[in-house]
C-alpha cells in the first residue's frame, strides 16, 4: 500500500486564502472515493491546538482535516507547531511535545535541524496511507524566508509532491497574486505547480473567463476551478476567522466572547454558534458589554498579560459588575484562571509580573508552573450547583492544555463547588459563574443543550428540545464541502495530477 503512495500539496497566494478548508474538502472526497487519506502540515503557526489520545499537541487545522478524512488525529500530521507567546517569541512544539521558546531569529537559524523530524513523520505516512493532502503555510513566495524552507515548496520537494495554488478572489487582486506568486518561484518550484484554484468567489463566473484564459496563458498553469463563497460550519484555522461571528443573526440568547489579546482555542465556542436562537459576538471594549446573557472568557496563551490588558481596558471591572447583576460568566482554561482571586507566576513563565489579581468571581488561585498539562479528559459532572443545577451525571469529554494549576482558597468558607471529583481542580461553579480547564466542553451536545435550556428558562423563553449533535452537524458540513468542490473543481484532473487513474 505504502509503495503506491500518492500526494498533492496545497500552496496559497497568502494566509487565510482557504488552503486548510480546501485540503479538508479533498480529504473528504478521497475518503468518499474509498482511499485511505491523511492530512499533513509540516509546520503550523497557531494558538488553536488540540491534544491527541496519547497526550500530544497539534494544530487544530489538521484535526479538522483528519475528521474530514474520518481518521483519528495524530501528532505526525503536524510535526512542528509554533504557538506565539509574545510578538517576538513562540513556543516550539516538536512531535507533539514542547521543545522550548524561541524568538524568530533563533528559530530561523535552527529550523533546518527539524527536517529529520518532518521526514520521519512523512515517511510514516508514506508507508501507511494511499494519499496524503499536504498544506503549505502563508505564501511560498516569501523570498526573504525561502532559505531552508520546510513548509512550502521545500516540503513539496522533500515529499516529491505536485502542488495546487489556492488564491482568494474575495480580497481583490487575485490575478496579480497568482502571477506574482508563480513568477517569484524558481524554475524547479514552478514545475511543481500543476493547477490553480480560485477561492471565495461571489457573483457571475462567466465574467472571470477572459481573466482565467489570460492567466493560464501567462503562467502556463491551468485553472482547475472557481469555488464559490459559501458559509460553512467548519472551524477557521486562525483568529482571522473570528470576524464572521460579528455578522451572525440576532438571536434570543446573546453571548459575548472576550477577544483576549493572546486568545487561544477560540474554536471552543464554535458549537454554540450553530444553535438557531444563539447569537455570538466578540468584544474588545468595555462599552460593547452589557446586553448579553452570557459572557465567555476563552483560553489564552498568556493569561497574566491578558489579565493586565483586561484591567487596563476596564473590561475586568465591567465583567465583575455584570456578574454581580446576574449575567452568566463562563471561563475556559486561561479564562478559568482569570476568574480567580489571583494568578501567580513566580518563575516568570508568561510575564515579567510575579503576580496579578484576577476577577475574584471564583474563590480560586492559580500558580504558573514550568510543566505543561496536555491530556484528553473524560468525566461525569458530580457537583452540579448554581447555573449547572440538574446536570449531575452528564458526561464531559474534551482536553486540557495549560501551564500551571488552580486550587480553591479558604476551602471551609468557600461557596464554590468543584464540578468534577478530581484531585486537581478541573472546573468550579458558584451561582451564575462557571470555569473549567476542559477545552471543547461545548462540543458535548447533551451538556450544551441542557445549559442553553437553563438560560432560556431564566429568560422566560420556551425550552428547545433540539437534540443537536455537533459531531453529526460537522459531518454533514464536510459532505457539503466535498459536494461544492466536486461541482466547481475538476476533481478528475486533480487525480490525474496525482498520478491516479
């Protein structure tokens, strides 16, 4: 099987042109057509990560693609993950485990050493799967960064893969982007580009025909299809996709998500956005708060700095005021830490500050530790108090990624209840305030259906007996994406490019 391995790489004219989503669509098509298919991105830079069954960390974009391919996500699909910690530094994760923090210059000098890890991961794929859908990062024509490239044309070379260039027409200048990208490549790299997909098109396709004919003549590369702009319920790779929530319909249940400076795993709220009567908005100013039923404080790659930012912008004061008024406040991971009395960072892991006061909505304190918790999690709710009343026994599955741990303060006096019976605190509730370390908590449909019905009841709205399964919903969206690509891209030609008859 491995000996007849075929591959295709998706490169982009820039970031956020839709490479990830088209890769997911091709994964679903190849899976539907009976092939064993796997996604691969040698190096991903994202604050959106996932923990595999064996406790390894990987980028969520490859998790989405693995779901589309109907296989279990594993760290070999994304051997290098860079998680920005500040404007200049990133945490470097190799084969699912933290290697160390590096600044851009240090990483650039070091990254050629990672080729062996990348090739070990890719050779495992080559031996075990019929097809690999590779994805590049940003643009392959970043001529200042071309040396020792390990993620774009350098990766295509290492995997000996043909490539398709994805271009986004929605941002304008699509033909210049296609032409400029191809012309800045070296001859050997140009030869790998076997086709172009124009993505996110709105309007009458026939108006594009003259431009397509000209660009094909200029570049000698065929345009394989024009994909229409279709809103799909498939999560975005990076926080550039956040803005789509701000155009969401007006729902009876209003949720404000605090857009932290170092927001991570913002996809934790994705499931909520698919309920018909829920509207979500992201908030960056205190003046935008006040008309919601629920405030969500998501994960953060730098909890201490983000807490300081909330204080500086007066957002913290507003959240406290609204919580006291009865607004539900829900914190996840870094958001959970922010809700406590204080966050201590004695070893300056995240910041120059040794300690900062939290929102004091939960009687907990957090200490940052060098060791990072990365594990999948599953348990039943034991202490369903306050807003979670009546939810005992509901199973919660998800994963943890956090630096440090939290513990209850003044245990004999505290009103908070530990949600799960764990030795280490995984979540707590006090009246209308809930916090947990579990990423993906809202992906648990039984929990989310109960939770939203509790909010409806408080608002005097009718209960919704919508047995919404987020997993089934996503599966339908992957099928819809595959259908859109089949209708608008020459899939036979894609197979031909890969050498599959």
